[in-house]
């Protein structure tokens, strides 16, 4: 008997065990989506079953053995977390198009060419060669036509594989490509803010030569803040619309708190500027550095939310130090919840959730 796969997540359909992947109450010839995907698509229900990294690596290792064009999708808002070293090492010496998704959350005035140049420099720093770089928004449909043209030119009668970390929008990007280039109006592949929604390889016939778009599960980055918080906090962390940057004039002994996720405390000889790029729903608070520890002790899970009060006592933090020489605008990136641009010479003490990676780069904007 030929096994049928769910069109939404790629799991093999079955009607025996409701707790296993691919369950559908009645398995028939017309079955297309498992119960899990049906409820995600029609009721916005969060999935209880997600893919593991072991499953993902098995799929991606199999993909790399094939002669396909690879579309490596990263989240431009969480670039440093999703431009994953393990993924990059697997993709070296392959035909790769780098696609930075979620451009719609950046300020509308952001120069696309400058971002492409910045991404190109990030690739060059680690000697990662890509065939092309594209900025897109799968949500708004920005620049989807440009990506389509590049794929058509680069694939050379091969299948096109979409790979990347969890929650970068691979499935959403495929849905956007289908809507832009066919008569399809509804999502074909399941999407969710929960990492690991796609469970297996999903083949979506698209090209006239019988080649396809192929969606794959997402590698879960343990440093992504979403992996240590409850889903109820996600809507405050993941921006759903254009970010409105918050600019602060900072003097010596000032701090900026990004809810209960991180705090940046500044030491400087003169006034500097700090610009916060984060979800508009994330609570940002400026205070004197001497109050930071008191606020963490008394307001974590309350005023400083996320994390939620129910999980606040489980949060562990670490402290990092960096000196910025002020010669150019610099960014402090946090895995999964934004970045802060700093103009001016200063020392910064960064208190951040223990599992969160912090990166220091030249400014992506301006």
C-alpha cells in the first residue's frame, strides 16, 4: 500500500494513534491533512507534536546528497540566531540562494541594498559562498517575483529545497511563492509560531518539468529565546508588523531593559545614542543602572514580562561585557528578540537569559 503524507506537515497519515504524527480520524483516498494541521489552519491551534533536531538532521543530510538547488532561509529580524553554523557547514560547496525573510518587520525606510551588502559581508566573514542573496517578506509578498526569477535561472531542471532553522518562515515562503505564481489562494503548507511545525519533507509539484518545491523541517536553535519560554509569551517577542524603533539618549549610568529578557547597562564619558529594534509589544524600560537588580528581583514576570510570572523563578541569567570604540555604529543582537544599535564610545554590561546568544556586529541599518 502506498503511504499517504499530510500536505501540511509531511507526516505519514494514519488513523490508529491520536498521539502520533499524521493522525486523521478517518483515512480515505481524499485525505489531505492530518488532524493537527487541520486544527492549526482552521482554528489557529498550537501544535503539540513538533519535529526534533535528530529528525531534521536526518532529512537535511539526505537533501544535501541530492542534486537540487537549495534555498537557505533566515529570519532577518533574528539573523544572527538563524544564520546557523551547523547549517552553514552542511551547505558549503552547494548551490545556495540565501533568502532573508520577514523584511516587513523592518522600518519601511530601511534601504534594501544596504541590507544585502551587510548580508554579503556576513557571508564573506565566514567564507560562505552563495549564488545569490534576496530580501523578502512572505507575509506581505515583498520581492517574491525577484526570488522567483532567480530560482528559475538557477535551478537548471532540478528540485528546489527550502532549508533553515525553525520559525524562519520556510513554509510561509513556499505558500507565498505558490500564491504569487499560481491560482492558489489558501496556504498549502502548515505554519505556526511554534518551532518544529513541519515534521517531514513535503514535496509540492510546481514546475512544468515535474520538478518541485520541497519543504523541510527546521533545525531548532537552542539559543533561540522561544525555546525557553512558554508560547503565551511569543506574541510579545515576535513582531507581527513594522517595528517602531525606540531611540534613547544615554548618559553614564543609564540602563535599558528589554522586558525580563535582557538589560544593557552603559558606562560612557559622554552622551551616546541607543536605538532599540524589537517587537512593538515588548516592554522596554530605561532606568538608572543601580535599579536593574532590584527590578529583576521584584518585577520579573510582572512589569518585566516576558517571562511570565509562572516561569520567572526558573529563569537563569549570565553577564557579558563589551567595549565599543565609537568609530562606527554597532549592533548588539539577541537570539530571537531583536537588537540594539549603539552610536558612541562606551562599555556595556549585558545581562541576558543564560541560553541566549549575544552577537556584536556593524550596524545592519544606517
